[in-house]
């Protein structure tokens, strides 16, 4: 039954031009931060974005957003990994 509910919700979202973004953050976002992030994601995907926020204490800071197959990594962990990769490549 939960799979049917999710499938129906996805159909309704698609019909209304919406997508859902699963957002992981280290701390809870304020309403202003949620609005700003939703606007940025909307600009990236061209559809209205509904944020589904989860807290991940393993993140050092920032956020990781999954919108369909798109992953936007604005986390401190991701930035450190990219910096490490650049340093290794020289």
C-alpha cells in the first residue's frame, strides 16, 4: 500500500508540474533557508520543488539534495572531497 500511495503522489506531482527534493542537512533549516533552497532547486530543474528535509548528523555542514536523478551536493563533506581530489590531481 505505501508504494501505491507514493506512486499516486508522484502522478499528482507530475500533473501539477511539481517535483520532490529529498534534502539532507546537518541541522534543521529555517523557513527562510528552506524557501531560498527551494527557489534555487526550482531554477535548476524548472519545476516547483517540494522539500522533504531529513537531518543527517554525519554531515559536517551544508546540504545534499536529490531531485529525481539529479544530486546537488552543497555539503562541507562534498567540498572537502572535491578539494582533496583536486590536490591529488595536482
